C-alpha cells in the first residue's frame, strides 16, 4: 500500500511540475506589439496557479513582535505570491526590455510600470 502511495505522490509531483512548466512556457514573450495578449496570459497563468494574490491585494503591514498568526500567514502568502509573480513575469520579458524597467519589489508595481 505504501508503494502505491509513493508512486502516486511522485506522479502527482511530476504532473504538478510539468503543469507549471507548461503554463509558464505558454506565456508569449513580451514585445512592442503584444502587451495586451501578454498581460492576459500572465493574469490567467498566475490565477490558475493561485499566485495572483500579490496582484489583487496590497502588501500587508510590516510584521512586529505582536503580529498574530493570521497576519504572519497573510504576509507569507503575499510574499510568496509576489516573488513567484515577479519571477514568472521576468521570465517572459526579453532582457533588453527588462533592463529598461526600474527594478521593483512589488509585482503589481512592476506590471503597472510595463504598461506605461
């Protein structure tokens, strides 16, 4: 029974990694004529991967020693979403364009800057 669980778990992990790879690689490379299509793909992929939280929600307040578990969980979720969103967006932008964009630490700001 354990062997079946391990096999199914490995298969599930492989399928998940394969799905992430496929989703990210289906995002068209941004160029001067396809921003609308590129942005739609980014939003869909991040949404399907449940990574669009940082685009939908503002960054939570900085944590303190008095922060609750819920506040810490919200910050962790936002930071992971923000980090992954930035990585995925930058993956689909040529370095020449990426170099012309100021380095931003927030995915929402980065996306807005590309739009302008």
